[in-house]
């Protein structure tokens, strides 16, 4: 599951419920202009999409507020059929993190792109390229253990010059490298919220044509239609992740063939 914040003009609230299983899923907070009386105002919304063993699917969207909202939003997805979530990708929103742990019990991946921006804020601009290249060495490793070792080595190298950066790396090691425990073929699509950012660009493009929506229902109709179009594209035209790799995350089902069960003692 991917959950992220961005300035996109959307406010879809109702997307057809569909069954999902063994997902990574995705969500993003957006903002839309709505006319309120004689003045326009901006509304924040959240849209979410999911990845199942079959294909990517839109999960839903609504208006976000605070930490209780995140719990209610995730519980709503679970009630509609979301299950077996293995990984949630988002920025470092504390309320969201608590809701993920409480409701889904899934591994949390901090968006690598957002984290890198935060990390480079502790470094002079002229050193950004060098520091980013050093940190990315951890992302190039073949497995999680090698990535963690490289991460710590780079952190120690940078500690003397930029102690705040090194402290950030120490504190966020597990969160930024969580995706490394998943199949290698999927890691490029699991480390950030970029897939949802691209979806939001299309949502923003459609909403900008309208400009100011007369009411929330109009936002729901337009942006909900865009999300449904994307859902159908994932289902019919392209597969976001290969089923073979997803199968590695799913434990084999128990064979319940009665013919193979030992007979009961008399």
C-alpha cells in the first residue's frame, strides 16, 4: 500500500468496491478548489490504489483530516475487502504510521524519494551530488543484509562532517530499507510513492480543466471517473507486477484433500 501527500486537485470519495488479496496498495492526499458561497476554497482529499496478485486496483478515496482519519480510512478499505497487505509505502506522517500498525499490521516503507530530500537538507547544496551517490550505494546491494551494512558504513563516513545526516540515517535505516526484503524484481516499484505521483498528475490535469468545482459532488464524479479509468487500464492493458514474484510473498495453501488425510483411529 502506498500512501503519500501531494498538491493534486482531487476529491473522489466513492470508487466501486472490489475484492483484493495479498496487496501492496497505494494512496495519496490531494487538494481541489471548490466554490463555497461567493468564494472558492481548497479541499484536501486522499485517493488510494492497490496491487494484488492479479493486477493493480483502485481502493478508494475520501477527505483526510488527522490520525483518526487514517485509521478510519484504512478500516474502511479492510471492510470493503482489502486483506493480506504486506507493505505500506508513504512519507513520514506519524499519524499514518500508527494507523498502519494498528489496522493493517503490515511492514512500513518510508518513501525513498521524500527521505532523500530530507537527508540532503542537512548537507550544503554543493555536496548534494556526492552525498546522494554515497547513500545510493546501499540501494544497489543484492540483499537486505548487504544494504544495511553499506548503509551503516556510509553513515559512519559522513558522521564527522554532517552529524545530523548521520543521525537521520541511523534512525531511519529500517524504514528506508524495508523494501529490500521483498523480491528483487519488484523493488524498483516498492521504494517510493512515484507510481501514485504519476496517477495524481493525470488527476490534476483533468481537474485543472475545470478550475473551480461548484460543489464536492462534482469533484467526486470527475476525479472518481479518472481513477476508475486507471483501474480498468491496470486490469486490462498492463500488469504492474508479475504474478510469479507476488507468489513468493504468499504462503502455499494447505492441501485439504480428504483423500490424502490419514484415516482416523477406530
